[in-house]
């Protein structure tokens, strides 16, 4: 694979094309994103996010950056915890997803600062945030190492990064998981969102994402310390955590 190519699901494509095609996927699914998450996970994504919020241990007055924040599940939860003296930034590279998230936070009575930005080039100063989170967004990024380094850069010393992402499931369940991912998910996507191809890509992107140990090492390589992970749903999902010293 040349330095100018990357993966889009199981395909090898030019990096610029990946960015365009990922944007197309999320623009297509934005309006049905939440209901599809509930259907795809049997509602378990809410438990995974609740666990992330618990581990985050956000306190009043803290600054939080929610990267690839989409429909703002995490941003809303953090906004309730940081209070008036704190701040939560909702960011996403995709305008359609960000619009859904912004409208949702406003409807709930929270006027959060919002930014459409690329995680590989964050428009924030060094040493600024107490917590940076990315939930189900890292696997869509072209240069994950660059994005992780940027996340570390904007963390203050003592700050923590949380990465919630699909990962490698317990091996005895892998065949059943493959059947679900490559047959059921695209069918659901077609029935509910009118888009089978986007959900086929999402299933493929999960398989191309680094496993638990590899991602843990990537966090360490980005300069984060005390890296660890928590397996959820038999490893189908993992929450990684690292600190900036």
C-alpha cells in the first residue's frame, strides 16, 4: 500500500477519496443514526456510553472536547456534569452529523460551542482540555496516529483521553458476529435508513480497525501514559484510556 492510499472498508483507495466517501456515509445516515444505533446494538450502545461517562469521572468546571461527537450523546452527558463553570466542545468533521448534534443539544437546553473540524488538525491550543473523548469515530480517520497525537497535544498535563470503539470480539463468537455484521446490518440499513452500502462499509471498517492491544500501543506511541482498555460486549467494543503526564 503506497503512502497515498488507505483503506475504505475492505477497499484500498486514495486518501482523498476515503475522506470524501466517509463523508458520504455519514451524510447519508445522519438523520437515522440514533435509531440505527439502537437497532444494531439492541440498545447496548447506551450502556457502553454510560460506562464511558462513568470512567470519564468529569467534574464541575472541567473542559471537555468531544471529537466525532455526532449526535451528542456524550456531549450532553458531560455538559450536565461540568456545570456553568465548565465547557464542552462538540466537534465533528461531518456537517450533517454535527447539525443533528447541535440541534439536539439546543433542544435539551444546552448551548454548547460547536466546531466542524478534522481530528488530525484540531483548532485548539496546547494543554487546554481536561478530557478528550472519541466514540466510534477513530476507525473512520485516515491517519489514526496523527489524530491521537493531536488529541494528546490539546490535553493539559494530567488530562485523559478516552477512545470508545469497536474492537476484536472473543474468538468463539466471531463466526456469529460476522454473519450478523455482513448479512443483518446491511439489511437493517436498507430497511430503516434506505442505505445498505453505508452499513456494509461500517461493518468492514470495524474489521480493519486495530485490535485492543494494537490500539493500546498506538496510544502509548502517541505519548500517552498509563494506557489500558476495558472490554465490553465480549470485546466487540473496547474503551481505551490514556493520560498525558
